């Protein structure tokens, strides 16, 4: 499922999360260090909060690539135990989550994403779903 433009709504993404095992969110995000469950991804109509995702039933969730800035880190005042976007997706049953610890420019993000997926699916059979080891190796390669 590819959601972009007018289709990239909060409800559209929540529905896609229920139907798909993999998700790649290439959008802006905002970390809310005071209210972590209100950290969110920017959708066309309204924010998709971490709370929305955690309350959404997505039992088949396997992999999430968060191609957005600051998806795995807060600020210096935030305790290390805080829930960030990437960690929240893991609590929402995603077994593998890739997120950014710093601001990532569009050109760099594009390069990393392309290198990651090329490596991940290299030598894979059609329909073969990569496991966590392949995800880690592909990210290291990128």
C-alpha cells in the first residue's frame, strides 16, 4: 500500500498499518518530550500520534522504517527510559524498527533508504521476507 498526497491521512495510515506487515514512513515527525505518547508523524490532515499507533490493532506488524528526523531520541532533559517514536513502534508489536538519532537531510535520507533496500533485497527470492539479521546487515551497509 502506497499512501501519498491526499491519501496520506491519519485514518489511511492506521488502516494500512492494520493490513500490512511492513511500513515505511517518509514524513516529518515531532518528538514530544513532555508527553511522549503525543509524539507524532505529520499526516495530510492531522498528526498520527504514538498513542494512535499503540491503540491501533496491528498484530502482523513486523518492520518499520522511520525516514524522519529525531525518531529515536529526545533532548538532554529527557530520561533515557522515555518512549520515543521508534521505541513506541516496538511496543506496538513491530519486531524491527529503523529510526534516526539526529537530523537527517533529504539527500542523505534518500541515499540511506536506497542503499538499505538494495542490500536488504539483494539475492532474495520474490516474496521472501527478510529477517532481523538481514535488516541489521542492510542498515550497517547503508
